């Protein structure tokens, strides 16, 4: 089967081609798309690329962070001001994968992939779409509809978390570069030593990264000590629907989730 490659200078043109052509797939870093092409995936008839420099932009201020969808994990690791995200970027594959793997591609990577998307969900990020459907939408909404509609993400943006408020843990069987059994990202702002507005997200606990809303509610107003977090741990797996796959069973994922959430909340090493 012949695959056509179309390259556009502007993201909006690429988005137009993506939505108007059947079997069109956007190429980010290609760590998953190229694998699918090499396996002759019949669903891909056209590969859409863009050389728009906006894809690679990183815009940092003291309060807000914007990452072009084409920013790679290696670029994040090279940016000192994004140090709080380094454990997340470092958790994505090995060095070769991180050179190519993009932020945008991670949003669409099937579970159990999606470690960076999990972090972005905890950070309350928005995604800006390019092309005819151009708008900024909450990441949660994008993830919820990613299997039903085609969209080209131009960039993601989020408020810089307070120092020390962001935490991330990845549980894997193979260190340092195994695929997630699960991942947990949390933004835990404190007011007078108590949690005020927690956002917790899980990777590999559903078809897409998901919020841990029951645990978030149970943490509100609590301090981060063993007694106070117990109600949150009791509801840690509420609302999740993990899969049985080659990495772990759904049962195992639910069993170990509270153990690792406990360690993350108490600031212990996972
Ligand atoms: C050996 C190996 C190990 C891996 N380990 C991990 C891991 O530990 N953790 C993890 O999270 N992932 C892992 N991955 C999966 C993958 O590498 C990452 O998720 C990566 O971030 C995907 O980005 P990409 O740019 O390579 O995506 P691509 O392969 O280019 O694209 C993936 C999907 O996203 C879509 N897409 C890409 N960019 C956009 C955009 N801007 N807008 C809309 N759609 C877009 C593509 O059309 C495609 O459907 C691994 C992959 C491999 C091959």
C-alpha cells in the first residue's frame, strides 16, 4: 500500500489536511506512528507533517508555561526552568525515544503510555487546537474525546505550580525505562499546612490518563500525614478502569495504587 507524506509550513494547513483526508495521521516525533507504518498499518494512508516553528516553542514566565506540541522530552530535560518536569520527561522510554517523543504525541499515545499527559492533567493544562477547530480546551476534555475525533494540538499551557507542589511517580517493572504499570502525578498546593485544591492524575489506570477525583475530595483540608491521608487512600481506585495487559493485570494495578499514592503523598521514594 502506498502512503503519501504531506508537509505543511503552517500548522493550520496541516490541521486542514488532517481533518479532510481519510486515513490521515499527524506525525509528531514518530515513535509510535513510524512503528505503525513499519507494520503496514492499513489505517494510515497519509502522513501529515508540519515544519511550523510554533510547534517547537517553549514560552516560560514566572506564572505560566507554554509548550509547543512538537517539543520533545529531550528539549524539556535541557531546560533548567522546567526542572520540576524532568522526572516526568525522564520517565518516557530510553534516551533515543526521548530525543523524538513529543508532548503532542504523548497526549495521543494509547495506555499504558501517556506519562507526560498524566502530569499535564494534574497541572490542569489546556490544549490549543490548530486549524478549523481552533480553540483552547481543558486537557481533560481533549483526552475524553481523543478516540472519537481528529484534532491537531498546537500547544499546551498551564500555570507554573508553586515550588514543591508538584509530584510525580512512575511504577514500572523494568528500570529505568520500562512501560508504566501505572503513573501518578499530583499538584498539592498547601494553605497553612493543609491541602487546598489538590489535583491528582493517574496514567495506565484507564483508556486515557484520568483524574482521581474521589481522592482529591478526600484530601481537601487535610495535612499530608499518614492519618490524614487514610480516607484518600481508601478511595484511591474509585472511578478507575485499568486494563489487563502484558505489563500488569487490572487487579494488580488497583492493588498497588494506594501503596504508591501513599508514598507519593508522604513524600517517600516510590
Ligand atoms: C520503545 C518505546 C518506549 C516507550 N516508552 C514510553 C514511556 O515510558 N512512557 C510514555 O508515555 N510513552 C512511551 N512510549 C510511547 C511514545 O514514545 C511517547 O508516548 C511519545 O511521547 C509519543 O510522541 P511522538 O511524538 O513520538 O508521537 P507520534 O508517534 O508522532 O504520534 C503518536 C500519536 O499522536 C498523534 N499526534 C502526534 N502529535 C500530535 C499533535 N500535535 N496533535 C494531534 N495528534 C498528534 C499521532 O497522529 C499519533 O496518533 C514509548 C514508545 C516506544 C517505541
